[in-house]
């Protein structure tokens, strides 16, 4: 025995679905990268969306020498801080070159400070439409002790965030 159920299809079913034009939805995309596999996937996702919408991509590499070294029981010297700054710029420039080679309108920012705070602040200042970032997959203990940059961005950002697993 077959039964049919009336899902309450509206009378105006034939009316077109109202959706914004794709190029108008994304003007600027911020993609946060750290050199991990997940951030490479986030960069790829940003490039895809930028090509689809003609959006500008802002590549952000945020680094915090004090937090990174303090976890290892060290205090950063000026040489270490400068090396981290240079590494951030190199990573940002490499990502920019990859996207520019694919005809994506792109620029890069290397930001020193707490990564989650820097990402959210830059996203607001640059008036981006979307933040894209990877999730590094910290274990439960590390996530509890250290927190996750992606989780903090999700919690504090007023801008939509796409997390690339």
C-alpha cells in the first residue's frame, strides 16, 4: 500500500526563488593561512570562490612569537621575532603568487599578534564578506589547554566564517 503525503506545497510554487546575484554576495574574502595542509585547502577554497564571484582575496598570515615560544618555555629574542616575521611574509607572498598566477585579485598581510584577534580585527577593518581558514585538528587535550584559533574566530567574528577541515 502506497501512501502519499501532502507537504503543504504553497500555491505560489511557480514563483521564482529570490536569491542575490553571486557576484554581489562576496566582495572581499580573507583567507588565513599558516602553512598547514588545512590552510592550503582553505587557500584553494578562497581561490575558487574568488574566481566565481570576482572577489578580492586578502591572504593573512598571523603570528605570535611570544605565545609560540612561551609554550616551549622560551622567551623570544629579537632575532627569533625577526625570523618569524620574515617567515610570515614569505608564506604570505608565496600564497599571493599562487593566486595571482590564477588571475585572482589578491594581496597579503602578515600580522603580528594573537592570531584569532588579528584575523577578526583585519576582517572587520578590511570589510570582508567572508573569512576562510583551516582547522588544524588539535587533539581534545591540546584544544582544552591551548584553544583553537579557528574556534576563537568562530566565536568572536561578526563576519561569516568558513572552516576547511
